[in-house]
């Protein structure tokens, strides 16, 4: 008998259906909503969020959750109760007034950030960072944490990750990455990239991206690809997964790797067990694990030598003129150019992580009272100098480049690098299980890898927490060694180190 | 003090926000949803409908409505309470089990209709018509009616309209329309239409439609135009109104008048008072009044001689080759060709109404036990012969051509012709208020008419019921005379009668 469990799931399914509606509203907001629709949409979304919150926190839900824990449940059911209780506990602990104040403050802060960034005026933005840090500290106190407040924030995006462990892993890659970037810089090797600055018609770019996504096994009968200023992937259900990208006529690889990246996220969402749709058992583990799926496809596959063996003829067929004087090897080298740069979202797969380490250290310092918001421009520029050897010419493209802090999102950035590390470790496990993986990729046979990911990572849903999943799939805990040896090998060869 | 009123409105606004979400989900279903997303979408929509129903019928809403009626309210507030009470009463009266059975039966019936239609097999569909008529009769009994069950169904789409009055108006146009169609048929005049059968590229068709809609004052910053198999207009808010159309390369006027028609609906939605968004006071009166707005723009304006004075140069500029050997007068005559035909949605503005009269008489007869579903093909064909002088070659393009009955929608069809009649009467009132209306249109100045409609019809929202609105705007009750004199004058001249 599991009638309390059933009661929990009935309420949760309603919340989950409302979530599907909210996901569509969010997607539409970024893709097709007419500009003047924004105010009403905001109100409608707030109503739906309120209804979801009610369902997670109602007396009925709390009572049913308490009773369900005493029932004898199947393992899948236990996963659901564990995760729903986690969501519900968190929602109950954070006072509704705090949620409201946060929503109002971020809503205002985004506007301030946009303007301050345009005007390169960090002092105008600093008090809002202070306010949001203060509010998130209240969240941390309400939710509770073991060692430091930042734990509670990290936990929202990467359940069960701790600041200390994350810092330890990040510490283990900082020096090697800085060293590698320096050696690449002084290698004297510079890939040819002129052919990527030519004109690539957007319709053809779209075709190139769709070709790759289809080959990866992304099901366009159960998904879409649209355009938005900030690319993302969202899911309205297992069979309705939507990717977006952006196009610039002279940046063909931006949209191409953007599509592969989002399709990697999309495969995770399409790979859940439809029988568990709308439940934690059929949902993704964490942002870090999600990012591992996008990065694995974008970098380990899409930026590999093997991939360009398969894809160069496709590229040449779609862009015969642009590809006429270019070799397969040259494209491979160009898409792997390493160069310290100001902007995170444009960074290569090595320096990207130094951008993340910098943000992680700053966020942790803010919540440990090591820095005040007023210190940030100086700290930012110091770390940019130390990690990447460059100094931002202004705060606009320095400390104010990301929207995250104006959203009040602290603890989000680290999941990007965790994703890269998970990805390398998963990929090594896939190579272990499929020794001819690289040959398959070179032949354009990407489905065996998709199926391996599906079986090992997608189908289990939230059965395991991130760290458990890594151990379960790879046989050992998260280690940065796989990522380091992957980039050392790849870039050692590319840059003849 | 109006605290109970405020309580009603707080609950209603939640329902209204959920409605906005459902409208987006419905729009997306017809435009962008990937095919495999349908099942989950259906479930999500059912959840949202259930939540809306809960809000309308909850003890809290019923109590607050009862109390609010005793409060001293402003006129706008009274409109809201009157209409919310109407919705709530109807929702309370119809048993939840009946709603569910209806939803399940129509969901199955649509599939049966699609197949039966493909196979020209009315006997397979007939039992489902019987079932749906039976269920709608239960709805009518639950809701209550004065004279006949059909009143209760009509009332859902055209509040306060009665079968008897509608029949009387329809009776007054039947013979004149049949006579006019016959006289046109034997006039010996046939407009030249060959140039409309040429190839009209779809991008250019889109441009033509958007040109007209913009000129009408449809705000594309607060709306969109997309493609769907069945054109429609939906609103997610006053500033988010979405039109769809369909394109066929050789049917330029289908998409053109489709866009004008939907933009007419769209102007109504964009014309509501934003201060009353999400309340009955800021909503449209009825389907008939809605249709009056689309038909007025489509026919009285878009198919007028004056309109083509303005638009012919636009048409020629967009399609220089196709327009090269065509005169303004010829286009005007071609878009007003009258010809009895099988299919309602392709009918001209005269015969269209005979298609509606036929359906109205059949529906009324079904609910008055005058016909059984098994009689329908014979009755249909008889009436087609009597009204239009043609006999459908099969039931596929006869009695089974419309989706409405498989949806369980009885009482919907009459609103189309009511819309035509309202439109003619409104248009005459606009001419009275703006004696140079036709000259304005000939100069492409469509905003004065848009503003007149806004002031007189859009901004009042649900302040008046349909019949009251007609009296308020035109100074007299609904009369078919305006429509009859409009078509007699226009077609008398076109067909030299």
C-alpha cells in the first residue's frame, strides 16, 4: 500500500504540469513573444510560480510526504519522495516574504545592471550586488548549511555538492590550466582562422547545426530549434524539448557549437524514461551533470579530430566556396584555438574554466565577508591578470559582463566547470566501454555514444546524486585528472608542446 | 467598501492568468509544438482547465460572489460581478462528471470524424453525433433554458441570444439571399479570375497581408502573425494578440483575406482597456460581436471598391508580374465573385450565410427531436439543393465537412451569420458618424475607422450584452435590413442586376 505516496505524486504532477506551462511561457518570452507582452507575461508567470509553491508547501503535501516516508516503497518511489521532500523542505524554509523581496529586487537589479553595464558604471550596480548578497545570505540561513553560507547556494544548483570539495577540485586545476595557457601562448603555433571570418549565410548555418544535431540523435519530432539572443535548452516534456541558438553571418562556429551544446542538453531531456515524465525519477540530476552532457558533445565530440574526419565533407558541401581553400586539419585547429580573452561566453574550452574559477572565488569571498561588492572590480582585474594574463579595459567587459549576479544567482557558475570535469570523466568511461568510439565518430556514427549516455546517465534520472552518479558510471569519485589529461593530450598535440 | 468584490477579482485574476497560459499552450499546439509533444500538452492543458474550473466554482468564490452582490459597486465592478457570476453559475451547474465525459467523448469523436470523413463514411460518425447531442442536451438541462434546449447552447457563445429571435432574423434573410444568388447566377456576368490562379510566392503573400494589417492599425509590437493549418486569433493579454493564417502559392486571396479577417479579431482584443485586462470589463462580448469585427474588416472594408482604390498599387508593387495585365476594377470584381459552392469556409460573403442557415436549422432540428443524426445526410443535401441549388457528391464534402460537431460545439455556427449582420449594422453607423469613410478608405486611411470601432465597440468590453451593444451603438435593435441593403447595393452593381 502506498496511498500517501500516490497522494504526494498527484499533487506533484499538478505542480509539474504547471511547470510545463511556465517553461513554455519562458521559452516564448525569449523567442516569439511580442515586446509589449512582457508585463502581462511577468504577472502570469508569477501567478504560476505561486501555484507551484503552494503545491510544494501545502499542509496536504507536507502531511502526505510525512506519511509516505513511513510506507514501504519501491526504489523509484523512494527517489521521488526523497527529491520532492527536498524541494518541499527548501520551499517551506524560505519565507514567502523573502521569496517576494528577492523576486522584486532581482527584477529591479536586472534593469540597473543593463544600464550600469551600458554606462560602464559599476558603482551604480554595487549596492544592488550588496542587496542581493544580503538576501541570498538570508536564504542560506533559512535553508541551513554545514560549513559556510555558500554551501546552501551551491546546493540549489548542484545538490549535495559542498563549497570545500568544489574548491579542492578547482584548486587542483588552477595552476595546471594557467601553466598550459601560458605554454600555448608562447608555443609560436597559431592556427589559421581567416576562413571563419568570411560570410556564412544564416540559412546554411542553420542547416549545418541541424545536420549535426540530427546525427547526434536529437529527435526533431520531439523538439525544435529556434533563435534567441541567449541560447538555451528547455523541456516541456520528454517529447517536447526546445533548443535555441543565435546566428551571426561571420561567426559560423558560434552557432554550430551553440547548437551542438544545446542539443547535448536536449538529448539528456529526451533521454529520460517517459514512464517517469514529470517526476524526479524522470528528471535531470543537477546543473553540473546537465552541463556535462552539453560539454561532452560540444568539446569531447564536436571539437575532436575524429568528428572533423566525419564532418569536414558536410561542411564543404554546405559551404563549398568558404571551404575551398581549407583542409580538414585546418578546421580542426581553428575550432580549437586557445587564446586568453575577456568574455567568458566566447572563451575556448581551457580558458573558460579560469573564467569560472575567478567567479567562484569571488562569490565564495563575498559570502565569507572576504570582499565587499565595492572590491569586485579590483579583485576581478587582479585575478584576470593572474589567471589569464590580461586586464579588462573597463568593467563593462570585466566584472559586469554576466547577467547572473543581477539575477541573484550565486553558486551557479561553478556548475559550468563541474560539467567540464564530469564530461571528461564520463567520456573516458565511454571510451573504456566502447574502445572504437573515436572510429565511430570519425564515421559519423554518433548514436552508440548517445545510447551509452542514455543508458548510463539519462535513463537513471535522479536515482543518484551527482557524485554518486559519477562513481556509479565511472567507478570512482570525481577527479580532475581526466579533464587535465584530456586537454594536455589534445592541446599538447595541437600546439606541439 | 467592496472587499468581497476585491476577493472575487483576486480569485478571478488567478483564473485569468491561467487562461493566458492555456491560450499560449493552445497557440503553440497549432503553430510550433513538435508533433510528439501532443500527449503531454493535452495532460497539461487538462490540469490548467481543472484549476480554472476550481477557481470559478470554489466555496470561496461562491461565497464572495454572493456577498459582493450586496455591496455598493461602481458600474464597471457590476459588469465584472454579473459576468463572473454567469461563468461561475454555469460551471457550478454542469456536473464535473459530465464535463469529463464530454471531454473524453469529443476527444474520441474527433478521431472518428477524421477517419469517417476520409472514408466518406457518415454511418460511422452518426452514433457519435447522437452521443454528443445527448451530452449537450444534458448540459442544456443542467444549465436551464426558457423555451428549448438549444437556447442554453446558443447562450454559451452568444450570451442572452435566444433561438426564437435568431431564427426570426435568419428567416428574414433566407429568401432574399436565395433569390439574390439565383439572380447573380443568371446575370450572365462572370468576373475574370484567371490572374488569381498564378503563382504568388508565399513571402510576398505574407508581406501583402502584413501591409494591410499594419495599415488597419494592428500593432505588431503587441502581436504576431504565424502559420497554422486552421487560421485563428488568440489573445494572451491586451498587448499580446496572435493571428495565424495559411498560405497556398496559388491562393493569394485566401491568405490575404484570412489575415484581414484575423486582424479584425485582433484589433478587438488589442482595443480593450488595458486597465481592465483579465476581467470581463476588459473582454469581448460574444462570438457574434467578435465575428462582426473580423467580417467588417474583411468584407465591408477589404472587399470594397474604395479599399482597392488604395490597395491596388500596393498589390501591383508586391506582384508586378501578376498584376501587369490586370485592372483595379478586375481585382475588385474577382475578390467578390459569388458562386454557390460546397464548402463553407471557401464561400463568398453571400452564400456563406446560406451555409450557416442550413447548419442552424439542422442543429435546432436535432435538439428539437425533429431529426435524428441518421437523417442528417439527406437533410443536408435537401437544404443544399434548396438554398444553393447544388447537391454534394458525397458526405465528405457535405454533412461531414466541419469539425464543429465532433467537438460537441452546437450553437456556435449561428454566431458567424450574426457577426455578418452586426457588421453591416455597425458599418452603417460608422458611415453615419464619418460621412467621408469611403474616401478615407480609398486613401488608405484606415485608422479613423479603427478608432471608431475602438471607442464604440472595443473599449466598452462586456459593459453591454450583444443586443444592448447594437442598440447602444446604432440606435436600434439588430435588423437584417442593413446587411441585405449592403449586399443588394454592392452586388447589384457588380452583377448589373
